[in-house]
C-alpha cells in the first residue's frame, strides 16, 4: 500500500512534536510515543509498541532516536525511518543551537536553574510511571520467565552493580532462545 504525503507529514510532525516537548532523556518519550502512535493514531498496537521500545532500548544510541527509527521503518520502510529520525533530531538540534548561542545568559540565570531543577522531578515521575506500566503488563501476562528475568535484572543492576550491557545481552539471549524453542515446538506440533 502506497503511503500519501499526509501520512508522511503526520509521521514527521508526530516525531518532531514528541521530541520538542520531551525533557529528561529518552525514557520520557516512551509513554508519549505510546499515546500518540497506539492510542491516537492507532498505527501500532500496545504490545508491538513495547517490543519496538525494547529493541530501541537495547540498540546503541539514544532510545528516542532508535525507537523513532524503528517506528518509522515499521510504518513506512526506509523512507519512514528517515522522516521519523529527522523529526526526532531537529528539535534538540535547534534548541541546543539556541542555548549554545545564549549559553552565558542561561548558565547564570537563577530562574532557568530553578526551572531545570523542577523538570528533574517531573522527569523522575514519568520514568517511574513507564517502569510501573511495563512491569504491570509483564505481571498481568502471568508468564513466569519474564517475571523472573525482570526481578533478576533488577537485582543484577541495582544490588550487584552489573553493567547494563551485560544484563541486556543475557536477557536478549534468553528471549531469543525461548522464542526459537517456542517456534520449533509449534512446528513440531503441526
């Protein structure tokens, strides 16, 4: 199915707007992307969106850019990826350019410092909300392996201070193994 210009414009404006109003890092963009692409536009279902975010999170680089690339590719192939990534990187590029031009005034301004400090509290709340939502979906599925992996990953990261890359690689390997094993079992049953 051929996509029209309105579709590409909606994709660009969606990623541009999400990126422009997301403060505090990539995890903040996750619930906003979910709201836009799952609930408002209905382009992706909720489970697939979580899968795309997980892939974006495990790839090197910023999660917002990675997830935008994946969502764009899912919706419209390579052109969709290009449009989504341009929409995602333009706002920070513009904002950082302006801030760098006025850096001295921003650095010494107590109002800007207080504003940024207040934003940190809001960002923390949004990240906690994302974690709770993702964990709730895993727990509601009542599958033992993902719940055990979630608990072990938390313990490994927080208590044992194991590098997050190692944790992601192990979880990815376990997920790939169980998926392959499941698909082989389904082929054997047919």
